[in-house]
C-alpha cells in the first residue's frame, strides 16, 4: 500500500498556506478519487492516439487530450530518460483542465505531477535544471515536493536546493526543506542547515525541520539542538494539515515535538516535566499520545505504567466519528517491545476500534510481538475496510513473508477490488513482487486480474512484473 500511496501522494495547500506532511492513510482516501478520474479518462483516451511520434514529441504537443494520453502511456523505460523528466517538469506549468476528469477538476499539471512520482532518482538533476522555467513559486514547490519523494543523497542537488530554503514564500520554503532532507546526507552539515529552521517564523517550517532531523542517523548530531527542541514543547502553534485542495485541519506543533522525542529517544529530565503536563486531558489526543510515548521511551515503563496505559485508552476510545488523526497505533509501534504490556489492548483493537486505528495495527504487532505478528495480523486481511486489508498485506510484503496462509491472503486480495478502486489488490501485487517464486501459486489470479479492461496502466505494468517474478527459476 505504501507504494501506491507514494505514487499518488501530493502536498496540498490550505487557504493560509500552512500545510505539512500528510499521514499515508489519509492520502489513500484522496487517491481513490484521483485514481477514479485517471482510470476513467484513460479509458476514454484509449486508442485515440495512433501517432507514431516519440513519447517526447507527444508530451510537447498542444492538445490536452493528446498530452494526457502521452503522460499515461509513459513506460518505466521512458520515465528513466532525462528529456522526459525535463518535459514533465515543464508541464507543471500547464493548468488546463482535463475534460472528463472527476468534476473536471484535474489539470495537465496534476497528471504530470503524479507520473513524476514514478521518476527514478536520476531525474532530480533534470527537475532542478528546469526549475526556473516554472512560472510560479507554487509550481516550484511542487517540483521540490517531487524531489522529496524520489530523491537520494546527492551533494550537487543539495547545494542547488539549499538557497530555496530561505525564500519568502512559505509553501516554496517548506517544500524546499523537504527536498533538502531527501538529497542531504546524515551529516552534521545537514543537521546544522536544517536546524536553523527550528527558529523559523512559520510553525510549518519548524514542523518540517523536525521531520528532516528525524531521518536516518541525523539524531546523532542533534544534541546541540535539543534545548531548542525541548523549548518548543511550550509552543502552542497550530500547523494546518491539508486533506484536500480546499480543506485542512489544525494540529498542534507540541504533538510533533513530542513525536520527535519519542521516535529519536532524545530528551532530558527537563523535557519530562513538560511532557507530563502535555498528557493531561485538556490537550489534543495526539499531543497526549506522543507525550506519553516520549515519557515511556525515556523512563522505565515500570515507573510510569499509567502513561503506557494512557496510549491504549486513547486507542480504544477511538471511534470512526472522531478518529481523524489518532496516531496511537504508530506510537505503540515506535515503543516496540516496551509496549508488550499493551498486546491484549492491540488484540482488542482489531474489532473494537475505528478503521484508522486498525490500519496501523500490523506495524504495531510486528514491533511489539514480532514472533507472533503474522498470527495477530492475518485476520486483518479479512477486515471490512479495504485499507485495513491493504495495510496488513503490505506489512507482510515488506517483510517478504511466505507463510502459506499469507500467500493465500495475497491471492484472495488480487480479486478484492471494485471498478477503479484497486485496493487491496494493488498491495497484493506489490507484495508478490517482493516474495517472488514463493508466490507462484498466485500466477492464475494475477493473469485473471490482467483481464480487467479498466485496469490502470501503471498497475498493469506492476502485474506483469509480478508475474515475471513468480515464474523466475
């Protein structure tokens, strides 16, 4: 599922431009709409363009439908060509609407955007080379967002991105910082450059700086920044998280600071006093969850069992009506074996909590009780919610689980989709690629899925790759 979400992931802007990273599960909800418009339009265009011109010349055409057809038809080989990456970057300027897309809201720019998320890391220099040809800072921000998704460590790219981290436009500055994190190394220099934004005037940039500092082994160089980070536990600022182009909701920066401390294990007794206060009922659930997790990461569980139990209580209280943003399952996964006393609560959560919590349970099981995680998670592949099924399948695939019962779950999932909504089948296809010949019994189901006339082209390519992997000697 993560691969599907990364393919469709975009950074939207709230009205006030204060927008930050969107948790993966929320983007799947948006992705269904995007896939619907993309798939339906793909069906309308199929067979219309009989030109023998190269992919590049088609992308450089003037007709919207021809350009979109060319974008959709790009193969993985073509996406690896520098000139294709360059032209897709220039198409971020094209704000013409696509006829037949969902409510006629999709643009050529957006279609190019989503395909660019499939570009290889080698495309980053081409994106940067064409950056100043983009007409607005918003489009440059999108380009940096793409780099943040596809980029690998690259010193030249790092030096080119760095000046944009100081631009006046908040959206551009935040996306440049995300891109800088992607192409930067786990070095003291990167930590120093990113750490300056802990003092940025915009809460969004302070949030993004924390995310960048959390990457890889950068925490090893963060000791000097710890006083600033701990001071941010007093920062009651809101950061607006976008859930679409026209909707966002506020979340507290204090919760993100507590999450950073929980995930990195960096803290001090001074921080514990502040974290204790943040677990009180007047604070938002996520602030309380991550404050409790940070305490449990730093203090022996036996000394603070009530803080561990608080996370479980907030998890089990979650209902579909008030679930938006509850990250208790992720916090338990961060604690790993420390959270073993909550195993029974996690098992209860499989049937008693909202679907948003259940989506995070497989990763929590693998972190807390890895020896029995497959057994705990297998029933989630039969969950009523497609995204919960997909999360379990992806967790198995990421770990290349080849247990016969898991292979059977992959096979069942291949036929589990409706029209344009291809989860959890998509996650099963990607999982099978990872396990290879061990899933050879899935070949008939893969072949049957290929017969679906509405199958998106990118998924068709993945199925063909999956079939080749299961048939490998």
